[in-house]
């Protein structure tokens, strides 16, 4: 059964929260991070992407980067300041983007639960990214970004979350991207309810943050090996996450663009027709599951699989992203592995279908594919089946901000 623990967060003073809180380290590149942190010495990107303060020739995985992260973290604690709470708490974290609202509990979760698949995964991780965040955690001695977890909501937990939200929040600010972030400290009286009720959950699910979770697990092994007095109660045995009820989450599509069709547009459409019906449409977004919209030569087309499309038996094979890959990108365009093939790229749904049109119309891409979004239940089903989600299937919005609550190990 799942373990959830309150923790003593290191967090910024209220008046500087909007300056400290930053986008997650992995949604921006080095140049974008530098631009976002420009003129703001308190930006938490100076901790999570500390290479922005080093010469461009310094490799982002060099040990100097992690040493700089530690130095900047200690400086921020002093200058912001960021202060550690006197006792362990659960923190209620609400995000609001337009009409979309979701409320989760920031807490720490067991590395053992991650290792034993009580906390289930749906995505493969890359060693180089694991190495990066493992080195970051071990050197800074802190988990600076939260894993995004979900579960099947429990009424008793939802109730204490709602009661907590009737109090005055410790943070409430709107980020530059328009997302409003609000944080409350949960009253001590509710702690036991949360621990007991979440403890009855058979499974929790990683929605986003597989590399953070894997790196926390690896950092735990390093810390354990270096601690001759290891007991299992140390903070490094737990990792920082925010747990949201699945029913509150919304997943945006992860769209695709192809750069070279290696044939004329007319030839391409004829080859697509081998597996899909192709009709012109005024809508850039698929109306339902098992439909795909394609943008080509300044026109949108609606693709529907025909009788030749026979998906495999796995849960993942039946997803629309798999249908596109297995019956169009691979057989028609020879894109065998979308993770490595440079002829395909992925465009997060937050950028909308206008971005697809722009990329095709300006000649950057030859064709674009607008996908129907995967559902949270799909993610749960795939995780329960022990399968891996096809690459770039889900885009979660809004994103958690780094630096609001830090877990020191």
C-alpha cells in the first residue's frame, strides 16, 4: 500500500515567491532558461539550470554545473530568503489555467514504493537525463522539482483538501504564463486522515516526472551506500511529489510534424489512403478517438482508419498515437523509431494547431498531424498492464512550478 509523508519544506518568503518560483527545468533549453532568469537573481532556474551562469562552452552535465547549483541554492536560501519549516506538513497546491483547475497534495513518497511498483510508471527513461538529475540531487542535497503523481481520488482526502482551502493561503500569485498558483499548509489535524486513506490505495501513478522519480531512487542508493548508520528513516528514502486526483486532470494532445515526405503531396495522400479514409475538413482538431487531422498544402484533412488497420492486443497499440505511428509514419514514411528519427518532431498541445499550420506554411515541415488527446484512464490502464506509453503521448498543463517547496535530503 502507498506511503505518503509530510515533510519540512524549504520555501521562499511570501513577498518573493513570484520571483523565486520557476518553470520546470525540463521544459526550457539553456537559452530559454537564461532569458527567463535574466535580471532576476532570485529565479530558481539558477538552481535547476545553473549552467546559465557558466560559460557557454561548459557542458551542461559537467560537475561544475552541479557545484554551481549547490552554491546558488545556498545563496538563494540566504538572500531570498528561503526558510525551512519548523515541523513537517502536507501542502495543498492548486493550479488554475483558464477554466482548468486541479488541486493536489505536496508531500514525500517512498522510494521503496517506486522500486516495488506501488508507484507505477508508463514511460521509459534515458540514462543521460537520469545521470543529470541524480548528480543534481546528490550535489545540492535537495530535491528541487516535484514529481507529478495521480491516483483515483478518495472522498475523505478530497474533503480535507477542501477544508484546507478555506484558510488563508501562504502563496497566491499568477505566473507570467497566466497560470495561478496557490499553496496552503494543511492543518495538523488532517495529517493522519491523509496518511491512512492514501495508505489504502493499491497504486499511485506517475503522470509526469519519470526522470525526477528515477533520479531520486538512484540518489537514495548513493546516499545509503555512503551512510554506515543507515536506518531507512532518512529523508533521502523519500522523494518530493504532488499527488492529484485523476478526475481533476486534463491531458493535451502531443502533435506531430514531418519534415520530408520524400514524394509529392499527391503521392503521399494516395499512400495514406491505403490505411485511412481522407476527407477535407474545416476543423484542425480530431472530433473523437480513432480520428486524426492532417495538415498538408494549406488544407486540413480528417483521417479515419479503414478495415486494414488492425491494432495489436496491448493497451498502447490501440492509442491514436500508435495508429499514426504503426499505419502511417512507419509504413508510408519509413519512420521506424520516432524517438530517434530526425524526420519527425513533437509539438506540445499547449502551442495549439496554429503552430502546426505555421510550421508547414513556412516550409519548416512538410505535413502536420493533430491528435486527439490521450485520457488519464489510458495512462492508468497502460501503467496497470505494465506497458510503456508510446513516446510523446501526453502533454500535461498546467505545469508545477519549481522552488515553491523543496525537499532537503
